[in-house]
C-alpha cells in the first residue's frame, strides 16, 4: 500500500512555492522596466533642452522685478526658486509626462540656486535640502551664460545621473542682474530598487499573498482532492479490487479521465475473470492430458497384465507370477502419478504459465511503442518453464527491439510451434534486411541465450532488401 505524502510534498504547496519564486522576481522586473522607461523618457526631455528653456523662462520672470543695485529679497528669490522646482516636477507642464518618476527615485530630485552678477549665492530651494553646485569663479560657463542666456554645465552618468543648467537673469535694459542655476540629480533605477522599497511593494506583496491563497484553494477544491480520489481508486485496483470506482461526473479533463479510468477498471475486471476462467480451463485440460498420457495408459497396461496372468494361472505359474509382479509395478506407478497430480492441485503456488500469452503480451507492448502491424501464429499449449521460457522471451524482446531500432519495418510476424520434441520460435519483419550476424552485442546475446538452451540453435536470415528473420530451436521438455 502506498504511503501518503507529507503536505509539504503535495502539489498545492509546490504550486504556491512556484508562484512565490516566480512572482517576486517578475514583479521586480516589471517595476524596474517601467521605471527605467520613464527614467529614459525624462532624460530625453532634459537633454533635448526642456530644462534649459524652463530655467531661462524663470530667469526672465525673475529679472523683471530685479532693480539695479537692489535685488529682490531672499524670501522672494527663494519663493521663485521653489516655484521653479515645483513646475519642473509637475507631470502636466513640467519636464516630461513621466516627471513623477523623479519622486519615485529621490525625495529631493531638483535644487535651484539664485546668484548675483559676481556669482555670490543669494537663495537656494528647496530649503534645507542639498544645494545646487555652481561652477567655480572664473569658469567660462559664467561668461557663456551672460553672452548666450544659458549654459549647460558638465554632469554625471554614475553613480547618479546629474544635469545642470546655468541661466542669466536679464534686466529690462538687457544687462545681467544675476544667475539662476538648476540641477537635476537622480540615482539610477536599479540602485533605487536594490537599496530602498517603494510604496508599491506592500501592495504587490498583498496581491501575491491573496493570489497564492486563491490558487491554493482552487487546487485543493478542484484538482488535488480529485487526484487523491483517483489515486485511492488506482491503489484499490492494484490490489485486485475493481469494485471501487471514481465518483467524478464533471465535464472537465479530470472528469473525462475519471470516466475513462472507470471503464478501464470494468474492462480489467472482466478480463481478469475471463483469464481466470481460461486459466482454469487450460489447467483442467492439462491435467486431463497428463492423466491420459500417464495414469490411463498405465491402467490399460495393468488390465492387459492381469488378463494375461489369469490365463496363465492354470498352466504356467511362473509366467503368471511374472505378470502379477509387472502389474504391481504398474499399480505403484499409477499411485505415484496420482500423488503428483493431487500434490500439484493442493499446492498454493499459481498454476504453471504458458509461453504464448507472455509472448503475445510482449509483442503487443512493442507494437504500441513502434506502431508496427503484428501477426501471430502461436501454440498456446507450450508451458513456459518446460523450455526455459524466460530465455525465449528475452530473445524475442531483443529481436523486437532490433526491428524497432534498425529494420524500418512496418510489419512483424511471430511464430511459436512445437514439432515432435522441438520448440521453434521465429520473429520476421519486412524491413530493409542486411543485418550482420557477426556484429552487435544484441545479436551475440541472442545467440548465447539460444545456444544455452537444451539442444539450442540460433539462425539469422537477413538478405538485403528482403527483411530479417530470427529463428531459435530447442528441445521440448528438457531441463
């Protein structure tokens, strides 16, 4: 009887574990892909000049309220710088529709600084965060921004991606009152995913748990419980109890499988009953043959001896005594034969099998594998142990394997006959032929098995293009 598996070895647990192992990296990959695409889109907009244009526009607005010798107050400059930061971060009219990815990757992605005409810092935004890094005094970027209105400063690609723009703050008369510096600084997406958890992860984890529980419930309700029912029925069938059927009438694949298995069980039960009846009939016939060939013949001889002794009693006592002695021997032989038959009938061992059904079963199994057509001409009365049937079966199995492997045949013919005191077995196909009897371990093994039988002979007939035939002969009834 098969043992129940531990719950952790069951299909439901394995499926839940599979979902966990697959979904976690899959969710991470999905999130990384989405953020990477948005990250790329954002920097495409920045590198195309979007951040420079927005910085120059904010600088012009700031210059309208910048009087000569009297710059706006620090509070006003900080407020305007903060307004520029908020505008750059907006998805609607900011740097790009994917601007919100900046807050996904950093809590403070942008910093803005306001400077006077000599490059001295006047205000920074956002307040309390990191400050934008201006170019050093005397750097050509100051003069380029004064001349062209703005200048792109050197940035970085790793470990953070940095973009910087320096824009001149023009007065109404065209002179430069100061400078406005915008700096974008974002970590690469993979660094963010490795180092920190975004707010989506708890949601994704909860979804994964709910999905796994729902899947496990479905598997228990509709799959594993029904599979266990099928396994229990199969276990009963393996013990010979074909009365157990699978109570599953659903219309899905498992329901159809259950009905097919139920039909198979009924057919097997009928087949087992037929084979039992056939085996019983064959055994009775064998006993009848044995009694006919031994006890009946000796009884007939005994009757002849007794009649002869009766005729000699009055004329030749010595001859009559000889006849009676022979009769006594015949009676002892009959007793021994009857004892053997009765002992065999009382034995708990199964009756001796026959070679033909086993040979037919072997050929049918190979035919199912290969699709070959098969022809049988078998003598069903040959006991398998009387001629070392196991060796003949192994020879037949190797020959059928060679048909499948080498012959390219479509039909195989199997013959088993008894003639006089010999058994003849042949396996022939309609393949390409041309087999070499001197090569191959399979042919050598078949020859060795055949020649190891009493009076065994092995013959291989394989003309090119005319198929192959294996012939084996051995003595009948020899041990």
